C-alpha cells in the first residue's frame, strides 16, 4: 500500500420513505460494478460540505438544499486509506441522473436490492437501520402499568428502538417487565435493548446496552447482535469505537431537571467530539423530540429521550 490517505465526502441521499440512492461504479474504475454511496474526493481548499455539494452537482446533476453531517468511517484499501465523511441529504433540487457513466438505484437498508456493495459501506448499511429516536424507559417514575401502556401506544405510533433501564427494580420484577416489553416490541417490529443484563438480553434475544462503567471493563465486544453504550467523555467514546459497538449515547448535552447544576457538554463540544467519530451517536440530556434537528446538525444520528419519550 502506498500510504496515501484520501478524504471523501459521501452522501446518503434519502427520500421520505426511507429509501436512499446508490451508484454502481462504471467500467474502467477501481471496483467496477460495485455499489457505493454518491460522493467523491475532498479537494485542496474545500470543506467536506463543499465537496459534497460539488460532487453531487457533477455526478447527479442535483443541488443540495439540506444535509447534515453523520458518521465518519476509515477504510484501508490496497491502494489507499480512505476517510469517508458521510452526510445525510434530505432535500435537493433537480432529479438525480447519472452524469459519469454510473448506474443509479434507490434501495433500503434492511434488504438492499443492490450487490456487491463496497466493503467500506457495510457498517453504513447497518447504521441506516437505526431510527432517529431512542426511547429510555421510565417505569420507576410512571409506574409499571402506565409505562407499559405508554410503550404500547408509542410503538403503535412508530417508535422502533427502546432501552429498558430500571436500576431500582429487583431482578424478578425486571425480568417480568423485560419479558412484557420485549413482547410488545416484537409485535410492532421494534428493537428492545436491555441495560446491563447480558444474560437476560441473550435469553430474550434483545440487544445489550452497557453503562459507562461496564463499557470500560470490556476487553472485547459482547456476543450480542446489537450492542450500545452510554458515554460521557472522549475516552469512553474511543472504547466504544475500538470494541466495534453499533451505536452510543452521549450525554449530558443540555441541563436536565434530574441533575440540576451538573456540567453539560453543550452543542459545540458535542460536535467537536463527533468530528471524526465512526459510530452513530444519540444525543441525550435536556432534549425532546423537537431537539432532533439541532442534534443532527451537530453530527448526531438522533436523540435519546427518557421522560420526553413518554409524555402524553
């Protein structure tokens, strides 16, 4: 390998139905016939966003109207190390057309209709399966029955990712609650993450969510299909990335009623910690669903909500 490092701006051009655009590389280029996200090399003097706008204009003939920074992935190919800076493009002017000999197709993350996909883009497809809201349980405050009723209502309304975190419930009570929550989630095609209880998560077929203390004690990724963690500083973020977790929650972003006077990150520091970060990140702390836009502008995948997730 030459040791060359190439920075690339890549676009997830997505429609409201969740489908997104991919391009098949034309003959004569490296990896001809493989599918990738549109984009291209960041030239000298350009910001990644400048490169995104230029590349989509040149490749597809569209003008980007709305895009937010997303995850960043480094991949080592035989010819170079490539840093892919992904943006999610939700609004544009013009109809995408292939301007450089490529073939275009709209596809979706769960069962992509295109193959083969460039190796660097495999983790991106998995990340695109994650919804924009991650709801954290609040049964201690609401009461178990009220919580389950609100969970049922939110799931019917489209909620698709839930963390069961009830530190003050006994083991038996938590097991019963987890079983019922898992049943409700499965009925609506939603994903349930259990906080801390790896054995029960494996038994129920749920995802596993690690608190920061458990995260820092891990020597390798836990053996679960979906693993996430709570992070509060760059060291914890680095550990989650090194273990290859699927996503993280970063907090506290803004002041919260539950922790008055606690130090918060603020959006500027939050964004700086995500500048080169490879995993999807949910912003948590002092937010509600209306804060999603601001969180995504700072590089977050979405928002994690506790009390605001269950408000009526």
